[in-house]
């Protein structure tokens, strides 16, 4: 089960934060802690981290870190690939996505993510299917 | 970032046109925000920008009429702010509204915002249900999708019933996207409340076989959770899952689903997990899936992470299910590939897979040991931890030491508490299972305790101690173990900074087994333990265990050394009860060494304690106590039943004691009513009416005091009648009992008149119903007589009042209002005033309105007289009024300072006015009736000697020849008043002897009041006061008397609280408390309190509290106040005229008064009066001017200049007061004004 998905840049600024369970703790400080841990890691090291009582799976894309918090039942590599799929989907939608795209289209980014993961479970990984409702909506309002 | 920003700026127009990415242009505001954030150099600046943004948004949102589009923009910005952790609660409702009202995109954004801002427990979610319901019913698919997505994010258990049917419905929706979302919504429902979706498990199965793979994939989530919950129910689905898996890997899905040439990898992973759960421990199920697993393993040869992911999952599944050697072989091989790869991720997976394989294929680890070792030493922490996990699983008796060492080293280096506790658990488990030797075990455990400290659970320590205590069958081994333990702990306790748990373990061990140490003296061990005690920061349990160890050692040694004793003595008084008990026990035990050794036997920790539940060893003690009169033990049952019974009794008692359950008497109706409601005009009838009312009201009455209306209005000050709120009249009868003089009734009678007059509307007198006396608590006289008396009274009164009432009434009312200040006076004083009042009436001098009203005032004020519970406040007006009344009656008389003279003159006057003197009015209380009866006679002539007589009486009480007016106070309780002799104020003891009332010798030479003022008292104790006027101070001599004949009072304490301008000295030191330990019966103790003051106050008093313990040791308190007059503190200052002249311009504050006195007075008279009242020294009289001087207890100078101009019938007194302090000037001026009024 996924606990959260975070997009954080190298300076520690959160670009997107989607939580799948109500966090009891102070979000901002936890995010900072997590990004600090991830930043401290070298490239050749594992993309998986054990943090408190759950796991982090992270991947860096340019200046943006995609961090997913999962519990112990998950397949870490699969989650890693989930992250990649997300990026690919964004790429498809935004056409060569960059951090700014996400910043300026925060709502869209969230919507796409909502299509992919619900209840903290992976629902849809088919990129076309993910983007379909978004595209329909775009067209409808154009 | 700047480059990117430039790029962005360049492409901004494109953004706006919508050619890039999102087709909707972002608002300018948002752009600026992002730009600013991007350009901010520091966190601080970013904070600032964000705060500004939040406030801007807040302000913007309060404006009405925001278009939906604009709202959308604002919401996106709010989402941004929320993401960064700022509080945007104000925006929640707007998000909700937009979700409700917006068009497609706006709605979507609204929903998004809501799902980001709120959580399921938020109260605003309620508002959303309706919106969701509407959207679910909508024909627009997108709406439905939005609704379902929102459901997944936000719904709580309570809302499920509202939405369940609709969502269920959507399972059959033609569109797969809807179905997919519906199944996820149901999944959410299942997670929240499994019981609510129990009926639709069938539907889930149908969805599993949905023609759309996406929907099917979504349903896998549900099944994963369902199967995790209950495997058995879904075993039949194994085949289905296996089939689906086959189809998936067989490429039956469309190309969309392929991700890097792996078909639907995540669905595969999900399926594999489900299969793993189904096959675990179930041979049959496992057999069904072997084929597909095999296939999977073969197929995932792809060199891509996702392939590896599937592979990994497959391996995990293989290891989870019933073992199949071939599959395992294959799996192991794959793992090998993982481990050999260079990617840490893959190695990580390999290690994990290896870990899961170990139970099935133990040898596999051995094959890859090198890799494992490599991983162990890898700088990557994650890998290390995973490898440790592997090692943990790999541990057996052979490698336990090594592995434990590793684990311990990790434990010492890591700072992560989760990891620490994890490692502690692992190490302890390994040590307990595989310890090669006990020594090693102890050493390892010690290390764990040291490193783990608080994270080590207590039962680990317990296990260790058990091991030591119980040992194995091998005795010698045990001994060896214990010896080793003791030795190691002995070394350990030397070290500082030991965690508590380690200290506890060490102490216990040392206490139990240190005797095994042959080379070390118990003394030395004791020393070590004592030094441990010094560490105060330890928890109580630790200290307790140290103590116990010390006890044991002492027992073993056979004696208790002095150091231990001293330590125990110290701990006997420490804050913690536990330690105190231990210390005390040891101190006790040291007296009886054999006992100590029995209590703390050696190496007996495993022996059971013999407990005698009947406590038979205490039998002797119990029988002794019973013999001495102790109450026998009552078993719990008995106690409970007794308390219940008692409670019932008490309840009963409470109910029926003190409360009068007798029903009220029926009120007597009409005649009284009609009487009291006589309209004002019928004043001629007034006289007879009240009598009628009185009689009717009174007749047929029992002992209850009822007024004419038949209501018990005793204690009521004002009663409502048709005429308005009339003041309550005291009942004549009760007043009689209360006061010692027989003049109460007269006073009361008199009083009725002014009251009535005051409240009546105008120039007439209305009969008011005679009502009960407020606050009376004396016996009731028979009412019949009373009523008759009242009748007579009324007739007498009204006829008398008619003439004189006019002038009085209007004034009276005004004064009454102002003067009712709750002043209470003793009945004696009241009498005085009533007397004066009646005097006034008799004098019929309408011109003396001023004085009269004052009298009325006084009459009014002492209406409260009879409220005897109150502390009485002396009104210095009393005697003054006396004087003034005498003034008023005596037109050109000199105002004499002595009251006696006044009396005489008054008497003369009254003589003139009245016909006969009723001397028997001077009789005591109990002759009240006679007095009452005689009254009307007097009244008709509108005069009373009674007041005069009362005055006379008073004057008899007062010391003749004193130049100071006497202040009379009454006590607070009726008892004392009743007890008091009419003749004298002197206190008498119960046995009849007189109280010695002499002042201390040193004070005798100064002018003092001869008569005692009773401050307070009750049937046992009395406090009275005597004033001594010393030049520099005002001394108050207090007499505390125990006038009972046989009861001793103890702890008598009189606390004086003088006004704030006083300083009180008792016994030479500044204090205000007089304490007397004991006062024997019929004895009196005398104390003097010296009061000095710097400045006067407008009203000065000396109050206080007398508390004592009576013979029954109950604390009693009495309160008193005694007003202090200005004259008490003003002393005369002898100045010559010249000196006066010198000082006159020098003194600063002055006040001029001009008073009209309605009779002709001479300067001399005025001076005398002033002298008498204020105690100032008349310096000179020149013509019609006079000067006087005084001082305030030798501090400050007071100069007075009086000028009297006399006209025909009035005098104008001009007064000029000068003093150093403004306040004093005010006081003096007021006094003078009061005097002359």
C-alpha cells in the first residue's frame, strides 16, 4: 500500500504532495527529513530506504525527486517502476515534462495522479487510459 | 533555476495561448507567485512570499461574486499554499462550493481541492455528500468519475450507507472507467467497514471476470485485501487467478497495457502476490499455479527493471507456496543473477529474495556467501540492513556469535530508534535461542542492555534473571554461570552511565549471588552498591532494587554497617514512599539479625513464599487490642450494610429535621385586604382601617406572626401591598424581647409612623399593615394581645401624625432613600433615636425639618436595628442627634456636652408637651405588654417620655462628666443582649460575679472611656473594649472574658483589623493579633492595642474577629466592628491666639463651610459642641467668632475658625477648617457639618 507520493526538488521545495492516509505528524518537517535523507544518498546506492516504520522508494529526475512511501508488503522495484510510469505519463501529457510544467499545472498533475493511484493502491497503469478523462475534459472546455 | 525561468518567461505567451501542456492559461497572479518562489533566495523569503499569498487569497475570497473560473485559479493557488504547509482553512468552503456549482473543469478542481484539503473526519465532508450524490446520478460520465474519485479520497464510515447503492449500481455501467472507479470506491468501503459490503462479494467476483482488463486489474486490489483477510473463502479462485495470469503473460491484453514489453506488469505483480497467499501452505492450490509461475519465470528475461520486478515477485511467490523443487531451482538461479548484478537495487532484491528463500532452501545462502559478505560491508545502509536481516535468518548455533557481534556493532553505531529496537529484538532472540555458552549469553545480554537501554523490554531482563535463578540441572554449571555473572556485574557497576535496566539486573545478581565471590568481601560489594545509590537520577525501581540488594548483603554479612544505617536514615525521610519503606524495613531489621536472615535467605529466589492468608501471627496483637477496647473487625458486608442503613437514617433525619413540614395556614382573606388597599383619599378612615386590619389580621392567629394579609412576613423588609412597597414594621412583641429597655415598642410604634408617612403618596398618612420584625429571633408573644395593641397603636398614630405628617413625609422619603445604608444599631441606640423621633413628633416643629428628617433618617436607619445578626456599625449620629434633637426642642438652649443635661432639657420639653410621665416604661423587656398598652395613651398626646426615659436610661449607663460622647454598640447575638443587665453595662459572669474591668495601670492616668463597649460575644465568651486617649496614640483595651462558670475556652485569638490609615501595635510590636491560650471560666484577660495613624480616613473603624475553641473543641468565630470617631483620634492642641495667628497662614489645605442652623446659637455653644464632638481645644472666642485648634494624634495641625451670624430665628455658622492634609480637612468639615445638621 502506498502511503504518499512526493515530488520535491533538490532545494527541498515540495512541488506535489499526495497523501493516501491522514498524516498525524507534521507534514512539512517529515518531508524535509525525507528529502534530506534522499539527497544524502549517492547515485549508485539503492533507491530504497528504510525510514521509520515504512519504506521509501525514490528516484531522481533532473532536479526533481519522486519519493513514494510504501509499507513492507510492496514490491520495491515495482514501485520504482510506478514512479517511472508516472513520469512517462506526465511526459506524454505535458510533452517533455519539466518541473515547471508541474508547477504551473499543479491541478493537472494531481488529476493524473488521481487516475493512477486510488486508496493507496495502483489502479491504472495504462497511460492512455489514464489520460483519457483528462483529455476529454480538456476538449470539452476548449 | 534562472535559466529555466528565462525559458519559462519566454514561453509564457505560449502558456497563455494554451499551446503548451495544459490548455488553460494560468492566471497572472499564479505566475507571479511561481516566479517569485522560484527566484527566492532563502527559505525566509519564501516564507514571506507565501504568507503574502495566503493573506491575498484570504482577502480575495471574501469578496462576493467571484466567477467560477477565477475561483478555480484561486483554488489552485490555495492548493499550492496548502501543499507547502500553510493554513488555508478559510478556503475549504469555497472549494466545496466550486465542486458543487462549477462547470466541468471547475468542478474537477473543486473536487481536487476538497480531497486535498480535507480528510474523512472533517466536518465539512457532510456538505459534500449531496454533491457527490448528485454527480453520481449525473448522466455526464466525467461527473460520475469525479464523484467516484472523491468517494475514494474522502468517505468515512458514516457516509457509506448514503452512497453504497449508487456506487454498486455503477458496477454495471457501460463505461469501464466508471466501473473501474466504482470498484475502487467499493474497495474503500470495504477497508472502512467490511461488514457493509459483505453482500456484494459476488459482484466482486463478477468484476474479476470483467471483460475489461483495467477493471479486472482494479478488482485485484479488493481481492488482495479480501484474501489477506480470509484465505479459505477464496481458495476456489486460485484457478481463476492462475488463468488470468496466464492470459496476461500470454499477451492477451492490448498493447496499451504493455510497459516496456512487459504486459501489464503491475497486474502481474498483484496476481503473483495473490497467488502466493493462496498457495501458501496449501499443496493443492500451489499445484494449480506451478505452471504459470514457471512460465512467468521464463518470460521475465527482460533486462529492465520492471522485468526484474516481476521476477522478484515471482520468486517471492515461489518461496511462499508449497515447495516445488524445480521452481525453487529456477528461482534460486534468478536470485543469483540478482545478487551478481552491479545494481544495488537488484542486489537488494536479491538479498531480500534470499531471505525469503532461506526457510525453504537453506543451502542457497551458502552458495552466495561471498556476495552476502560484500553486501554486508557495502556502504549502502539499506543494503547492510537487508543483509543483516538475512544473517538473522541464517543464524544457527555455529554462526550465532559472529552474527550477534555484527548486530551489536550495528546497534552501537546506529542512531535510528526503529532500527535499534529491531536489532535489540533480533539479538535477544538469537542469544536466547542459540547461545553457545552461558557466559557468552550474559556478556551479550549485558551489551544489549548497555546499548539498548530503554529499548530493551523488561521481560528480556526477566528471562536473564530467571536463567540465573533457576539455572539448569547442572549444578556446577549454574554456579559457574552465577559466578561469572557476578564478576561481570561487579565490574559493570563501577562504570558510570549505566542504563537503569542494567543496574537493576546487576543489583539483583549481586544481591543474590555475591557470596559466591571468594576473593571479594561483601563489604566491598556493599560499597559499590552504596555508591550506586548516590546516583539520584535513577528511576524508583532501580533505587529500590539497589536497596534490596543492600539488604540482602547485610543479611548475608550478619550485620548492618554504619554507613548503611546512615543512608537508611536519610532515605527514611525521602519523598518516595517505596524507598522510605525499604529504608525503614532495613532499619528495623538491623535490630534483629536472625530475623533479617530469615527474611532474606540466601539463594532462595526460586522458593515459594509461604503466605498465611489468615495472618495468624497477628492474632496476639489483635486480642490485645480488643482487650484494650478497640473496635472489632467488621467484615465488608457488614460495613456496607451499616453505611447504607446510616445513610438512610441520615437522609431521613435530614429530611425531617430543621424543615417544617407543616402545611401553611390558609391566608386570611378579605377584611385585611380591603383594609390595606384603602385608597389614599380615605385618610380619615385611615385611623380605623389599620386597626381593623390589625385586628382582623391578628385575630384567630396562632403563634405565627402574620400581617394583615395573612402572610408570614417575618424577616421581610419590604412587602408589596396595593399601596406599593411598604416597609416592614417590626412586630411590637418581638422587639420587646430583644431589647433590654422597654422602649422598643415605643420605638417601634413611633417608627411605624414615619415609615408610613414616607411611603404614602403625599400629604396623608396611610395605614400600613403592621408586619413582622426583620431578623427577630426571639420568642413570640401571644398574638392576640399584639393585635389589640396594634389596633390601639394605629389609631393613636394616625391621629397624631396627620398634622405633622405633611412636612415630614416628602423629606422623609428622600432621606430614607439616602440614609438606608444598612446601618444597624443596637436596640439601645435605637431606642434612643426612636425616642428622639417621637420627641420630634411631639415637638411639632415644622421649621425643624432639617433636624427632623435627620431623625427620620436615624429612625430609618435603625430600622435595621433589629436585625441582630449583623455586625453593628456605630453611627456617631446617635448622640449627636440627641443633641440636635435637643437643640431642636430647645430653641435657644445651649448645647451641653453631657448627655445628661440633654436629657434633662429634653425631659423638660417633653414635660411641657406631655401630661404624664410613664416611669414604668423604664421597666425591662418582659413588661412589654404593659408598656405597649400604655403607649397609645402617650401617643395621643404625641409625646413620650419613654424616649426621654430611654435617653435617661442611656445616660445612666454613660459616664457622667465625660467630655466625650460615648459610643454604644450592641453585640451581635441576642443572647448577650438578653443577658445584659439593664442597669449596667458591666459584664457579669454566669455565676454572678462581676468581671473585673479595670484598665492596666499604665493607662489609667490617661483619659479613657469608663464604660466598656461590648464588641461581640456569645454565651461563653465576650469581647469588650475600652478606649484610652493617649496624646500620641489611641489605645484600645480589649477585655476577653470567659463568663461561663465552668467551661474553659482555649486558643482565643482576637484579630484586629483597623482601618487602613491605622497602624496597630500590640505588645510593643506591630501586630494586630492577640492570642490567649486559655481563659479560665469566670475570668478575663486584658490586652491593649495601640493605634497610631498618619491621616484620618473618612470613616474609620476598628473591626476584627474573635475566634476561640470552646470546651467541645469546636472553633467558633465572632466578628465585631467598632467605629472610631474622629474625636478618638483628634487631640486638643493648646495654642495661644498669637500662635494660632502664626500658624493660620502656614497650614495648607482648608475648607470653608457654611451651615444654616435653624435656631439661634451662640458661638460659645458651638464651640462647646465642637469641643465635645471633636476634642479640639478652643483657643479664643472673640465676639461671634471663635478659633480652635487640634491635632491628629500629635501629627499635623488642625485649625478651626467659626463665625456665627445670627438672624432672627436662624444662625449661619461659617466654618473654616485648615489642616495639613486635604483628607483631614475633609473629615473635619464633614464632622462639623454632621454636627450641625
